[in-house]
C-alpha cells in the first residue's frame, strides 16, 4: 500500500474529469479515500482542496515478496489467526486500511467491485475503528464487461445508501451515466441477494465539463434517509419487561420472521423508540422471536449467540433489552447513544428476628452486666458482715459460714424481688436489707424495661442487602444469563465487585423460581432509570415474603442498542435518541409502559421491602422465644437438687434459712 496525494499518472481518457467532479462533491469531507488501482483506468483526482488518498494495488497483493508495503501485515495476520478469524488478502488489506488509515470513502473499478463488495463488510467488522459516513463510487465500462460478469450483486448494494455508480459504453467515452442504488423500499433478505436496481440521477459530459441531465443528485441521496418507503427494520426480541415485551392480543400486529406470521404485537421502553422512529422515517418494523431468553455473547472470532449473535450475523438490525456497554460486542458491532441508565441489584433473603437463649442477656451490655455482678457481690459482703456481728438480745453471734450463706441467698432473693423468712431485730441489718432491696428493685425495673423494648421492637439479624454486605456474607446470587456480569471490566473492577463475580451462578428460569421459595441466595433484578424494576417475573408473589430489595446497586451501566456495523440509520437514530431524552419522553414511556404491562402493587411491594416491616402483628410463640427462660429454670432446678442432695448427705434436717 502506497500513500500519495492527488497526483497520479497521465490522463488518456475522461475518467479523471468525471471522478474529480464527483470527488469534489462527496470526498472532500472524508478523513481519507482508498482507491483500488486498476490498469485500465488511469485517473488523477483534481479537487480544490488536496485529498488524502490511500492507493491500493490489489493485483500485487498475492506477491508477498516484493517488500514495498509501508505496513507490516504480518502482525494483523497473526492476530486474525490467533482469534480464529477467516480472512483473505482483500479482507486483510481493507481491514488495515480502515483501521490504520481511517478510510471513509472508497473508489473501485470494474472486476474489483464484486470482490470489494464481498470483503468490505468483513473488513468493517474486524476493524476496531469505524465510520458512520462511508461513501462508495464504483466505476465500470460496458466495453470491459464479460457475459458472465455480475458486478452489482452483494449485501453492500442492499444495505448502504451512499453508493454512486459511474458507467460508460466505452473506455474512452466522454459521456457518463451516474447512478445510485435504490436502497428504499422492501429489502431482499436472501442469503445471496441478486443485482439491485440502480436509478439514473445524472449524466455528465466530461469533454465540456458540464451536467447534461440531472434529477438533483444531492437531494436524491439525502431523501433516501428521510423517507425509507417502508424499508424493513428487523428487531430481535423476547419477553423482558419493561424494556421489550410480546403481546399476542393487542394490535397492531407485526410480521414475525421466525414464525412467518403476523400475530404478535411488541412494546417496551426500548421498542417504543424504534416504533416512533419508524413513524417519522416511514420504515416497517419486523420482529424475530427465535431467541426466547438470552442476550447472548460474542466470541473472539466475530461469531456469537443469542440476541447479539443475531445482530452480528445481520439477521437482526436492532439488539435491545437493557443491553449494557459490552466491549466484546462493541469490537464487532456498532452501538447507539445511551437509551437509559440501569442498575443491577438483587432480591436477597429478608432478615429474621434474633431469638435465642441469649435473649435474656441482651437488655444489658457486657460492661453493665459486670457492674451488676459487682453490685450484687458488694450486697452479699455487706449482708454477710452485718449478719456476722449483728447485735441481738440473746448476745449470740452468728458463724461465718451461716453469715455468708445468709448474705448470698438474701442477695439473690432480693434481686428477684423475693422476701426472706429471717426475722431480724438489728437496725443495722434492717438498714442494709432496705438499701439492697432499693438497689435491686431499680436494677430489675431497668432490666424489665430493656427486655420489654427488645420484645416490642424485635432486633433483626444482618441482611446481605447492600453491595458490601453481600460480599461479606459471601452469598450466592443468580440470574438466567452470563450477560449480567459480562459488562464488568475485570481490569478496573474493585475487589468487592471481583469477589461478587466469583459468587455469581447461572440457572434456568424454572430453577430460579423454585430457589426463591427455599434457598438462601440473591436473585438478580434490574433497577431502571426512573425507579421501576425489571426481571422480577421469575419470583412468585408468595416468595416475596421472604425476600427484600437491596438498598444499593451491585453496579450500574448505561443501556444501548447494538446494531450491525455500517447500519445506515445510526446517525439519524442517534439524533432521535438525544431529542427523545431532552423532551422527557424517556420518563413518560417508562412510567406508561410499567403502568400498562406491570403490576403496580407488586412493584411497590418490592420497593417497600428495602425497609423492615416491624408491624408484623401477633405471631405464634415457638421454642426459640422461651429457650432462655427454660435454660434459666433448668439451671435453678439443678442447683436446687444439688443443694438438696448436699443437705441430705450432711444429715441436715433444717433449712438453710
């Protein structure tokens, strides 16, 4: 490949004149123009402003030993082979020309035309660089056409609007017909479409450098995109509310290419954009329902499956359904401006009430319990010392063992608001007993109030209802497709997000619906730009009682529509999207479609589950509610039995007090 400016060869014919005339009109705003050399056409493009030209000699491509290329194609060839991409020299050279030279306009001659048409689409897909302003001029003369030649068949002539065809009867003619492909109207969906119809828009006399017949070339080219005359746009769709949905009862009906019927109605926030776009530009929408559930993915060899695979194969023109910015898909397809903002979140198990044997200990913190124990110890010591030296009328002093027993047991009795059978006449002991009783009644009152508060406002266990807590709990979360994590860039994701990716699992819809009733796992839902939730239909109403919505998103992304490379409507559609957002129609249609096709009560119920519902009413008591009391009772009974056994062993026939 050799780089030159518009200064090439001699001018034995008038081809340079007519092509310079067209280049001045259509090539001057191009980043670069690729010209495929042909030995029978010696041209020199002369324009007011110099044109950046990339001269490509297709006849020398088979000879890899001449060493005259300015680009080392070996690197690109190894890249294609490593990815498993099938290619030939045409595809390789055109890919590099598009990717490295940024060619937007192309000029091909005679028998080069069909080879260029076959290879250009592959090259445009494999090149990471892409243009929305491609133009093509194809040149041939009837003198060099053989009987078997068919230059004008190929998908490019069906799908690209900016094509000019320059023809003449003889190689040295001075009068040229300038034509353009029809483009508008019904499409040819055959795998190998035949020749397309070209309309004559201009006749040019190169000898006198004047137009001798004209229908308005520029207006004709522009009108193609303003009025499509019913040209079909095929949308791949499955039921995924509220982005896209199928209805077999409402009208109008659309043609379903996979079922060959006209019995389906489509709607949705992403669909509504295309419906109104086609009303403005007079195109016809057809649908393809062959994919029933999966957005799919793209492989390194430029093949794919699911909805994105159908767009990549050009079976569909418009891949939607809350699709995020997937770099793997962007490498081989084009995408529109953002359609909305969507967050990936989960319905996770709702927290249960914390009921255990430790319930009786929870009114006081550990430090406060230590203070209470210290206070009871002081009471026991005070009662023991006072009892030991108690002054009574019989002048009988109590033993240390009896005094200690009296102090401990009296303290426990006072702490649980029980009286003692001991009668004292000592004012000192009476004073200590009254003081201890006052302290204990304050402690028991505070404890009772704390326990009542815990039982009235139950404490719930920690739920995995945030991004960080979902990671900390290592909770499995699940969806029906790998697409939920495809958009995450592992090279820039934070450790929490990478950890969450490790716990993501893919199950089919039936299993997810069953798991939602029993399993401790998260279930993917989609939080839309204006608050509604998608992907909730898999969860049954009765399963919602045990689930709650996370308070934040695991991650969020902007949604787009994926379209094939060189999709001719992309510029107009992007402008329409911006007008759609600026006018507020995105919010209007999200609310309208959600109200029409989704259960508002169910939506509100899921959103409300973010906050705990403590107004649960009367509940049946279980063993967990009283296990603490039972354990305390058992402890007391065991202590009593042990004490009784000790008394029997020692032969005591009197009570302790």
